[in-house]
C-alpha cells in the first residue's frame, strides 16, 4: 500500500468523523432544552467536526496552498466560536434566559453578586435597571 493511498484513507476517515460530529451538533441544536445547552451543541461538536473535515481535506489535497488556507479557516473557527459562545452565554445568563435549575455549578451568580450585578462590569447598569444609565 502506497503513502498516497494511506493518506487518502486517513483523509476519508477524518471526513466521515467530522461529518458525524457536525451531525451530532445539529441533533443537539434540535433536542437540547435551554440556551447554554444549545450553545454547547453549537460550538464544541461543530468546531471539532469542522477541524476534522479540514484535516481530512488537507490529507486528501496535499498542496501547500490548500493546506495553508485550511489551517487559516480552522484557526479562525477554533478561536472565534468558543469566545462567541462564552459572550452569548453570559448575556443570556444576565438577561435571565437560562434555566438555572439545570446547572450543576453556578459560578457566574457568585461573580455577579460579588461585582454588584453590573451588566458590563464597569458600573454602567443594565437594560433591566432603569435607575442607572446604560452608557457613561
């Protein structure tokens, strides 16, 4: 068996595993009950699935132009998706769109109580508090 066939087989396996991870994330988006669970389904399996698909493409294509482009796309997804989910999750929590009874550990409530429950951490109030301005 030549290296080319072995790399093609590994690429095909990565493509299949990546597609399965993306499918699992899509099923989670349909079935999970609350915002935080939906964010989990939208980021973790989707990011891993995309990285596996990109790795499979890189193993199959094997050109520098394709590999560098795929690495750039994978790095962008790897760094932006979890950060975005963190910010959306924090916003959903602050606007009380989270089912707290489903949380095992609620570290954010302790941090918000300690900080005085400011929406942006700078003492500028929140949309729910009409007594304090939203912007300085």
